[in-house]
């Protein structure tokens, strides 16, 4: 049997760094380089002062650490949007609300590295993200406690961190089911 794939929170943060985010640069590149930065994942730019541009999250954080840009928080990190998600999560026990796949990782990094992009609402936003996470985790735990016997499980709209938490449970359950059924875990050639 293959070992279970497990990712650490740091691994998931690394994967989240490929998501795109909007920045407002305060610099421009010389015209001979066409104002873009060529990278393995593509070319990013043009970079002109006070003109928004979409870049990978890792590049936004690198520019922000050098004080070369202002990061615009994603629209889903607005207080009213998060409050709506939290209210919906609390009102529907069997359904997970759609959230960005890496919402926890992106929020965590922004809270740590780019506090200034939130302004006065940062504490409220941080509290809402934590509350959403707690409600979703309690839904997952409640759902796993009622599982018995063979059945189909539908878990739509889980985030990367939430998938990572339930993965070992399902992999262990499937391995146990295979052992009980007497079927080999690896196909024989």
C-alpha cells in the first residue's frame, strides 16, 4: 500500500503562492526591458507607479517586503463578504459555502506579512476568517461522526487545508475497507 500523502501547513502556503493577487506598484521598470519581469511561470507586468497589476502571490509578497508595492486584499477578504460567508455557513449545516481554495493560507500570510493592506478592519477580518474556519471545521467533524457503513460522501467547496485534514481519515478508511474486503491494495501485473 502506498503511504498517505500529507502536507504541512507550510507546504500548503507554498502551493498558495501561485494564486494571483492585485498589487499597486510604486516603481517602473526601464523601457528597454519592456516593463515586465520574465519568470518560469510567465511574464509579469508591466509595472508602472499607481497602476494595478495582477501578479503571483509570491511576487506580491516579495515586492511588499521591499516596500515596492501596496497589496490590494482580494475581494473575498472584505468584512461584509466574510460576514455573509459566516452567516451562510452557520445557517446551512450540510453545505459548505464556496471559498477560495487557499483562503486560509492567503489570509494567514497577508496577516503576517502585509498587515497594512487591511487598514483599521484587520482585527475584524482576522476574527471573521477564524470564525469561518471554526464553523467549517465543526461541520467536518460533525459529518465524520455520523459516517457508518458504506456510503457516498460529498464534500464540495472544501479548502486546501480542510482537504488536508480529512485526507488521512478517508485514506485510512479506504485501506481498512480493502483489508476487510480481502482485495489487494496494489493491482498485480
